[in-house]
C-alpha cells in the first residue's frame, strides 16, 4: 500500500523533488539542525500535541467553520461556493496556526525572543499574539511601504508588545523584510528563533509550517463531507509563499480533488508588475531554499508587485513548485482589479470583508464557478479578514453601488 503523501514529502534533506533543501551560511547549519531535531521530537510528543490542541480549541477558536456563500453562488451562477473561514481564527487569519506552534518550539529550544518578517502584517500580528501568550520577546521586520499601507496591523503589533523594525532598502516590501529579519537572526541566533511566516526558507520550515497549517485541510475535509456527503470538486487558495494554500491542500492531497493556487498578476505581465512566480519564474535559490523564482536580467530576485502585501514575494514555497511541476496542482491568476472587485462583492453579498490576499482566491473562484454546472462545488480558503485593508481600498477605489 502506498504511504500517504504527507508521510513521504519532503525527503530527509528537506527536498520536494528537486525543490527545497537548506542553503545556509556555516554559522547557521548547527542551529537549523537543532530546530529540525527538536521538531521531529516534538511532533510525536503527546504532551506537545495535547498543549497545541488545547491552545487551538480554547484560545484560537478552532475549528473554524465552513460557510456556504449562498448569495455569491446565486450571483455567479453555476457551482456552489463554500468558504473555509480562517478569517474567524483568532487574530484574523490562518497565520496563528503555525505561530502558536513556532513559539512553543522556541520555548522548548530555550529561546527568549522570536523574530519574523511580515508583508500584510498578519504573520506579524499572529507572532506578536503568540509571543504575548507564551511570554517571549517579539521583533517584527516589515517593509516601509507595507508599514504605511497596512497601518492597522502595525498598530496591533505594537499594542501586543512587539518591536516593529522597518526595512528601508530595495522596494521596501516583503522580500526586504525577510532580508532584514534574517540579518537580525544571524546576529542573535543563540537567544532567538526566526519564525518564518510561510512554507518557505531553509528546511525544516517548509515542512513544519505545512504540518502546522494542515489543521485547516483536515478540518475542511471533515466539515465539507458533513455538509455535502462528498468532497469538493475544486479547492482554491491564494499563493505568495503559500502557507494557507498548503494548509488546505494538505487535507485533500491524496484525493481526487482539483487543487488551485492563485497567483497575483498585479498590474500586468511585465517584470515588476506582478508576483506570479510559478507562472513566469524559473528555478533558483533565494532565502536559503531552491524553488521557482522571478529573476531580473542579472539572475537576481526580480522586483515584484501586488495589491496584496502578503503575496508580493519573488519566489514560492518549494512544495508548491514541486506539486505544480508534477501536475498535482493547477496555477490560477488574478489581477488587482479582479481582487478589489471580489473584495467588494464578498463584502456586500455575504457580509464578509476579506483580506486582499484572500480576495484573489475569491475572484478566481467566481470566474470558475460561472463555467461549471450547479452540481459542482468549490471550496475557498478564506485565509484572512480585511480589516487591515479597508483604509487602503476605500482611499484608492470607489465603493460600488451594492446593487450588482
């Protein structure tokens, strides 16, 4: 009998096919080996598992529900649209699923401080939340552009006790925030843990974050079957680094379900106008892992753009690169205008304000639903709520008439 996918990927060196691995400076090889060793021990430790279950149920508010988007379904016509409501997870997004576990890991490693990058601010808020809960110091690195754009989340991080460090070089967005956070970690790795915010980075982080996020997929599978007495025909999630997508995909990876990761097309097809790594990228090493990345003429990480600050990253998680390369997942595209349209439509038709990142998945699902018969079903991972985006959206896009 063939082993379940999640038990076979990645290999012992952190590779999903040819993607992944750990490309580290020598001084960090031992700290990352310790992280890997401790994680392998803890993931099978009944006490750790029970504590994580307790936190998820009594603090995070899991399981999050699945909602049938009746009005959106009627508006689109065609397939039935369901939403996995990660926007209802404490702190407003899926990110807390791995942040609570990462901070627990940091405590087991004897660390006093956690460091992270953030784009839209959801990972930063989640890590600040987890650090407050477990009593650790927290430092969040964020691009200057995103600090201005995602001001509500910056305020939340500071209220929660985190130190917010602006990344002031380059494009001053997510890639630069990762650069800045990694630099700080290299100076303080003996007392701190770099809590990577997606299924990216050196091994074991792509595996760990997927495992911690897989609760979304496992819940979804059980909940959807309870509602429809079958599995969904299509599961859709936005992809930047790809943590929310791998989280929900994990529940259906061995099933006959189409998995679609939606990349940001931004403002156009030219380099620098989008962040569609899987669609336009090529193999390359960045931030300690081998994957598919967007490159400039010199072969360096290219400038990227998306209205969704959490998905404007020039690479993608190595597992996404692998699954796409073997045809197990499909890549969809959504531009800024489509995501804003979906942002408003979900808000006014369902009373749910989505994060702009999540709105990419909603927009693609709306297009897909119109092409399918009414007996087909779509499940969207609604990875976060849009509180952080409301000022930016209304300042830059007119609020439409509610009559669609």
